[in-house]
C-alpha cells in the first residue's frame, strides 16, 4: 500500500515538473517565436528572409556587432584578469574582507544605469581625450557593470572547493604563487569563471543605456536606429543576438559538465 | 627504487607563535633524528598543527629557529623547503588523475626531464601505496582512504627531506584508519624519510611513532618512546592524557605512597610529600573475587582479549581495572571483590 502511494506521488511530482518546465519553456520561447514570425513576414500571406539577408548591408550594423563582440571579449578578459587573482587572494589571505568585497562588487547592481552614466560622463571626456573615441573604451565601464555577476559566479566556485588546502598542497610541492593560481586554482574554479564569462558576454551584448547615452555605436544603439527605419531587420538582429547568447549559455556549461562527469566513489 | 637515500635531522628551537592572548607555540623545541618518525600528540588547540605548519613554512613564527640538516630554513619559502605534506582534508587536485597528482611535484622541480620519466616515477610511487591500478582515476573516483594514499605517494614523489603528516587519518573510518596507519609506517621505514606526524589520537601516535611528543598550550610536556611515555609519564598532564588513569587520593612519604594496602613508589616529577592524587593505570589494579572483600563490581566490559571492570570501594572511590578476559570470567556486576594495586611506580600529583 505504501509502495503504491509513493509510486503515485512520484508520478504526480514528475507530471508537475513537466508542466512547470513546459510553461517556463513556452514563456521564454513565445517572444522568440513572435520575433521569428515578425522578421520573416513578406508580402501579405507570404514568408520572406529579406530582413535576415539584408543584415550585412544595413549601415553600421556589422560595425556595431563587431564592436560589441570585441567589447564583450575585452570586458570578460579585463574582469577576469582583475577579479580572479583578487578574489583568490582575499579568499586565501584576508578572508575577513570577503564581505566588504562582495558589497563593493554588488554596488553596480544597485545604482541605476542612468545614474552611472551621469557619474562617469565627465570621466569619459578624459578617457576619450586620451584613448580616442573608439567604442572599445566602453570596456572600462562594462568591467564595472559585470562585476556583480562575475563576482557571484566566481565566489560560488571558490566556496565549493577547498582552495586553502589545494593551494597549500601545491606550495609544499614546490609551486610558486603564480603556478598555484594558474595550474591548480583556476582549473578548479573554471565552472565559475565560465559562468561569469557567459553572463558578462550576454550583458555586454544587450547593454543599451550607457552606450547610447555616451554616444557609442555598439550593437544595441545600432539596432534601435535600424528599428526606426526597418523594424524587420532590427528584430532579426535582436533575435540572432539572443540566440547567440542562449547558445553560449547552453554550450559552455555543458562542455564543462561533460569533462567533469564521472563515477563517484565513497 | 623509491626514496631519497638520505635522511636528515630536524631541529625546532624555541619556536614561539602567539595569536593574541593564545599561545599556540610557547618555546617549543624538538630534535628529530634522521629517519625518525616523531608524533606530536595533544588536545585541540595545543599547538601541534601550528608546529607542523611552521616546519612546512605555512605558518609564520614570532621567534625561533628551524634547522633541517643543519641549515636554517626559518625564513625559507614554503615552495623551497623540499617537504612533502599530507593534509587532514583531502587535498588531491580534483582536475588531475592520481598519476598526474603524483607527478605534479616532479614536473615543478623538473628533476625528471621527460614526461615518460615522470609517469614512470609516479607509477612506482603508486605501486608503493598499492594503487597502481587506480593511476588514471580522478580523485572523485577514489575512496577517502585511497585519496590519502595517493596524497602520500604525491608527497613522497618529490623525495622530500622531511615528510609531514597532518592528521591524515582523521577523516577515515576506523578500519581503513588502522590499515593505512600500518601502511604509512611500513612505507616510512622503507623510504627512511624523517617524519613528523601530528594527531590527537593517542592510539595512532603510540602505534606508529619512534617517539611521541605530548603538547599542551604550546609547550612540549614530554617526548619519549611510546612505552616510556605510557609507563613513566613525567607530568600529571601526560599521565592523564595518555591512556586511562584512576585518580586515587593518597599521601606521599619519602617517594612512596600507600594505595589500598600496597606501598607503591612514585615516579620522578611527582609531588615529594603530603596529600596527593595517585594516577594509576587500570592494568596496575588487581581485582580478585573475595567474599570478605570491600569492593563491589558495578560493571564488567568485554573488549575482546581484555576486560575492563569498574569497582566501587567501601571508601567511596571507584576504580577501573583492566585484565585479560580469561581472568575476568568470574567477575560480574554485584561480585564482591578485593582490590589491590600492583607495585609498579605511579605518578602522584598535588591534591586539588
């Protein structure tokens, strides 16, 4: 009797899981399907790929895409180079500063983008004075913008492994601090680093407010401009960017999970 | 052939390390002979792990000197000290196989130029700890005992001057702990590396070490061979911390105490005269069935080859005796017995 009840309970729970999964899937996919529908509309009653095929010839679009991709790469690299060693150092040497560091890293999340722009606009006058007007100078502000997300992901990874013991083991075996960081710690927090990278890329590709207010032609401001002339192309590019970010989100953790998969013995 | 071929002496001289008001090390000095295995034993917070970490270079000192093979390494960096260490927590690098873990130190030191040489050496070490068939397993595919064996192989692979074992068995279950303890001793004797072993488990310390040092509040109370430490403790703390003891009130006269009708000599370091508490080992207590006796057995615990018997005396005290199970067959709860103390020296501390 008990077995039958528990089996029924399991079936109900499984069914509910599927219902929730389908609901969430529908909620996420519906706008994308709508975007696909809108961007492939041709003459009434027909389908056309014109919006998609005209992407390369849209003025400023390719430049905007390239700038955003370069920004994404530079922001991720800059953030990781600054954040990973700092977080490891705080974790190993001054763990009492962990809380303060978390608060500092979360600040960009609590400050509205518009306020951030007002604050950094005078600084950017100097940045453009010294480094020129390239959109790539946005790297500095984007590195700040992605801090909360990158910090969260890396911090979770650092907490999930015994970094102190691993680094001490490496040190006793003869590793310098740099080799300990590169050869032992980073490979063991790679999941966090990848998650941080993926979230940062998605955030940079989707960032509009700061780029627009500081007058840089990155992907999102360009899409907005195109949208005023040709909504179909604008939606096609938005959908492509969204799919790219989705694929990244799925691909990186999956490839890492496949490497880490294995039988556990205890 | 595994092993460095050269055993070195280690000297810790007047090591001091204070954490605020806490004295983790308070003038600790130990001499370890080449090839010797010394165990540091003591309760939590006594400073034993701090001493080991100081030797490894993982803990800064306020003062003191560390000499290895006559060379002062007090201020040497951890990665330059040539010491192999096995940690209490599992410390294998999760992203490397057992073989890669063992070869890691060799790769860093480039003593073995080619990767084939390193792999062969790593396999040799894995054979030494009986895990050559697990060479390509990742740490999460190994049990706790296997992980600690690989950690031991990894520590030995670099042919360390000194091997440091920081409670490597404490996370393991009793059976694995016992077998791995014996294995560590076998391997240590085979490679001949000078070894410092830290533990809070006295059975482990007494069972594995050439000498055992008992620490309390950053101070070395006594360091001696296990049998001497057990039979001839020099301080009350050592007498009470190592093994079981009965605490019997007594009076010391001219280095002798009278305990339950027996005159027993006191050990050096005991109080010279006056009221005292005699610390008597359970195996020094003889219990015999006697209808005219003044003691009553309250409990007889079977421990396999041994039996532990608790007896309430007419004077109000309780004593615990330990004897071969064959001698305890007639003793059960309620038995009337006579209790005597065997004429072996006991430690007497000042009465509280």
